[in-house]
C-alpha cells in the first residue's frame, strides 16, 4: 500500500497563512516519490487578513482558515478534527505566518504561546505512534508545546525564534537553508526553508531533503 502523509495547513499566503511555495514544494516531492497525501486545516477564523502587497492588515475583512487552505489544496481538504494519525504514516507542517497566527498564538505571545487545541489533538497521535513529524520555516516553534521538551529542531539562525524555542524547553540547532535537522529519538525532521531562503530553489533543496528523509523513516 502507498505511504500516506497528512499535510497541516494554516491558510493561504506567507503573511497570514501557509507559505505557498513551501506547501507546493512539499506536495511536489511527495508526488515525485509516489507518496499519497491529504491536506487538513482548522475550521476557524483567521487571526487577521494581510494585504500581501503592503504587508498591512486589512480592516474589516475576515477569512476562514479551512476555506483559505482549500485554495492551496485545490479544494481537496478536510477539517483538522478529521485527521486521525492511524490513517497516515507521517505528518508535515509547512511554514508561513499562519502557523504563528492561526495554528498557535506565537505571533502575539512568544514563548508563552499555546497551540490551537484541534491542532494539538490531531498531531499528538503521531507522537504516540512514533510516526515521523516534519516541520519547516517557523513551524518548528510548535514542537515544545506539541511534543514536550528536549526535541532538537531548527528555524535556521533567527535569534528571536530560536530563543523562544529554547525558553520553552526545545533544543535549537543552527542550520543552513539547504540542510535539515533530524531528531532521531523523537522522529522529528525540520528545515529552515523561507526563514532563510532568498530563492525558491534554495527552499526546494531543504524541503526535498526533509521529505526524502521522512520517506526513509516511514520505511
């Protein structure tokens, strides 16, 4: 049977949702390897809507995270409450500020952050079943709250975010844009992606390595 990977999305767009290139590159690499996937997102209101030209919030506009994520998934998506770790071999969380605004409140609370309960409930099953968990860009900031202390991850070199990870009990490892950090004990794979990438090809190298390593870990 084909391996199956769950993809957790946080909207559509780098500043208020999931990073589009990171998501697309992840889906591309999974497909190239013959791995099946299914996208999920929380059915909640977005933290806010950002004009991606000005990078400023749009007053009075509200969007739904699941509906926005459906743009990225070409409509083929389910609410995260339907994500059951028993149905999948691994899970991947692309980056984008939606992770820090919609999947958690990291953007506002820093190292006092909490993860959205529906996201926590969906991902905890992968930890319990020791199934690989991949996160990229800003998404590794979720790890201490999701998986507990002492898990090695990377967001590249960002001192603010890496400091917050350390403050929450995580182990941050500096990493180049085209590399990955693997915590073998906890079966977590991370890569900086657009925390460092200046070109889509740079992001692709690290993301492809992440997917390739997860493919190996799935066996």
